[in-house]
C-alpha cells in the first residue's frame, strides 16, 4: 500500500518464462484494415513460404501475433519486409514486454531504404549502419546487399520515426572528400505531424479539416451581419 493505493511489485524472475516463450514473436497489423483470420493465414502461407509457418494468433484489438519456431525465422521475415496487404502497410515489430497496441498513433515503423549509386567501398556492415542511421535505427541489410549479389544500389531496413521529416539526401565525409548521397524509399508513409496520426497528409488530416470548419462557422455570423447591413 502506498498513499492509499495497492502496489504490486513484479520482479524479473516473475516474467522470465513468458519472455522466453514470446521471444521469437512478431506483432503485426495492417494500417487501415483488419484482415480476417483465414485471409491472414493464406497471406502468411503464400508470402512467408521461405520459413516454417509460425503460430498465428489474433487479438480482438485488431492485431496478430506470429510466434516462430526460432529467432532465425523471425529475423528472416523481418529482413524480407516491409510488406503490404491489399496495398496497405502491413507493419511488423518485435514483441516487447510492455507492448501496447494503438495503430492510430503509430510513429516508429520499419522502412526499406536504398542508397543508389553508393560506391562499393562503403558497402561494409559498419559503413551501411552509419549511413542508415541518418534515417533511423539500422535493423538489417538485405541478403543481396550483404552478399553483394547486385551492385546497383544498397538496401537497408531501418526503424524510423515517421512523425519526423524523412531526409532525401545527406553528405558523407570521407578521406577522399565529401560525397552527396541520395536516399530512396520503397514506400514513404503519410504522416501529419500536427495531429500525430498515421495515414494522412496535411491536406487529408481530420484535425486540419475540423479546425478549418470551426473558422468558417465563426466567420458566418459576421458575413451574415455584413450582408444585412
């Protein structure tokens, strides 16, 4: 009891078993849609056919839990993303103890970025990690980039806060001088910073529309008075 409130102390040992059990899990949800379980089952079967099919659990709040056989399969699925479902973003993230589902305020999501014409000398894991950190937290370089099977551009998966502006280029300071490097996004999300809601741009934002209507309502009595005069 603390200040009249019951307090329960949870120790690390109390949740250790659950952390181990869910450690191979991904949380997934489709922004702007809520697929039926059968539809999601078919999607996973067809799209993630390069790993052992995970256990699929649906939560009534509107998201799915994918529990894989091992962390290797989990990571392979993450590396192959990002994904779309019926042309809508299918967001995946690793399970965490304090996970709280709120798709409307999602701001940190994984994005696939490319560095076109990046000189091959900068394709090391260390260099790519530094370059990707301009956009967000580096997660993975895709297999083709890591093994240099194609050399036209480097691709990296990053976890980034899309409530902030996404850069289109940056400068690389090297021993040979400064190189201006472009960034391309396989998919660039719409996010209106004023209302911190995902899926809208500044012209579509419900908050902006509400504010504009409020201004119009206030102006109407004045306009009516002017016409009367």
